[in-house]
C-alpha cells in the first residue's frame, strides 16, 4: 500500500511554523519559491547545512495550490463563521490528552522535533471526503515546548483529491485561504524503504525535496506519485483575528523545507 511508505515523509510536508504575514499568492499548479531560505532539523545522512535557496526551489516543485479569487464581503462573513465555530469546537483540546481520548492520534510519531504536530482523527478524515463541517477538522495542530508539553495552535481541514475548487470555495473561501496539494513525489520502490535517505550531490532523491518528474523518478528506480492524498488547508485558529494570519499557508516559509528527525 502507498500510505505506509510515505507517511513519514508526508509529515515533513504537512508541518510548518506559524507566521504573522501572508504576502504571496500561488497558482494552482506550483508555488513560488521566492521566499526561500534555509531549513531546520536535518535528516541523518543528508547534507542540509547549506543556506542556499535550493530547498525552497525543491519544495515549490512539490506543492500545488487552489486558484486565488477576489475577496468579497460574503467571503469575510463565511470565513469568520468557520473560524469561530472551529475555535469553539476545539477549545477543549488544549489538553492533548482530551484529544487523544476523543480519537485524535499523532501522525508519524516516529518523526522527532517537529515544529508542528498533527493529531488526526481517521473518522473525521473519511467524513470530510464527502462533506464539510467547520467543527469537524481532520487534524489538530500542536507545537511542543522544551518541557515536552503540547500547545494547541489550530487545525487542518481536508478534502478528497477529486474535490472541485468550487466545492473548496464553499468550504473555506479561496479568496481567504489557499488550499494545497502535495504533488510530483518520487518514493522508493516497494520493499526498498532503506532508500528514503538516499542522496545525489548532497540532495534528497525521494520525498518532498526530491526529484519532481516521472523521468527523473524512473531513472532513480523509484515510484512516481502525481498527487499524495487530497486537498488540505491549515487554520491557525489562535493566531488572532487577522485572516492573513489565521489562514496563512506556511509550506513555503523559511523554516519549512525540512523538519523533524526520524527516530
């Protein structure tokens, strides 16, 4: 099955840091890499010490976004209603133990030192393939402090691969939020998981910073995945009342290109 082989690397791609500003927009095919900088949390066996912009360039080849739309007053009202309902629904999960008791499980627990941890409820993920409820996020988003305590910062909604942009817009307006997809992944062949950390010229071959075309993947004897999983959008629920902070997509931010360390 595909899921077990890419779950750890998807943890890298799905996580990120909160930032207060959202000053860039994206097309529906690839993201801009102009905000590039160095990442953090190097993987063992990979040369991640460079401060060059290659990580942002690599990440951009694996991200696709919904098309932006003109902002309207109706969108403002809808987005505010969504976030208000979400805040009320997840406030009780400030205690991660309550979330776990309610069926939310840490995604990719084998990845240490993630800037952002996803606690996912599988049944919510299934239901969100077919409909939308602001009070039913697929995942809760936490950070962890130096004492090992988790702090709730927001949530993530998901939709199926085949969901149209019209439907995404009905869920959370595209003028406010940028729904994203993880695309053009090359992963190791089946029963070759030891190749995940393989590099060429000091750069990853596989995963969200690896090669991005079917031809390159074939040459690396890997499996090309046009799209890994469905649509996603993060809601930085407690970032204030500014939509740009709440609905900011952080995948192309400075610290996001590489996160966590596999145990």
